C-alpha cells in the first residue's frame, strides 16, 4: 500500500493556502498527498493516511476563533468561509483508530514583524493533536507574511516546499527522525 499524507489547512487571505500547497509539493516527492481546506476536511483521518499536516494562521497568539475570523473580514476578501477553522475541526476530529496512530506535523503563518511573539497556531494545534493520540513527526514550523493580508515571499514558499520534503523523508525513513 502506498504511503499517504493529508494536509488540512485554514486560510483567510490565501497565504496559508499557498504554504499548504508548497508543503504538498515537497511531500509529493516522497508520498501520495491530498490537500483539503478545513471546511471540507473529514472528521476522521481516512484509512491508509500515515501523516496528517495541519496548518493555519496565528490569530491572537493561537489558532483562530470565530471572532478573529470575523474580524479578518474587515481587512480584505477571504478565501474561505469564517465558520470553521482548525480549532473547530480539531474539536470534532476523532482520535486515531487502531494500534498505530498517524504521525502529525503542524505549521502556521504569522506576520513577519512579530516573529518573536510567544503564541503559535501550530504549537496549539500540535498540543491538541497529541492529546487526541496522534504522534508528532516533526516540530511545528512558522512561515511569515509581510502584513495580515500578505504577500508571502517566494523564499517562504520554497522553505515550505523544503519542509514538506523533509517531512516526506522522515515519514519514509530516508532521514533520521527529529
């Protein structure tokens, strides 16, 4: 059976979506990978998926909330509905079935000028996934946009593609685990 990965992402202005696609491009060098927006994500990880990658924007030091997504509407056109973010999806995600839980990795996007702020959507998501019984494959990763609505630079997209490839190497055993 082919190794499979699932990327679930939340994106307000398209920057996190672009990062998710770049991660997918890197992962696809190693494993079959599907990318889905959080509002269309399944509430259980499909059979055969060995890696789940979850990504979203950092809002108010953590994963977005309905109120922060509604506030984002005031800043520009959104690429996804505001009703469901990764926080809400993780609240309904079923724990892994079977003896061997899929591995997980998380990422977020954040504004470059506030790189050093303590909170992170990726770290918050990783904590919830661990509580559900998923096993981390890698440390969380942050990617940076210039302003709230972007843009995101090509260098960040390439860094995301490289991170995706590293996840693929870790998952398939062609690199040492983190």
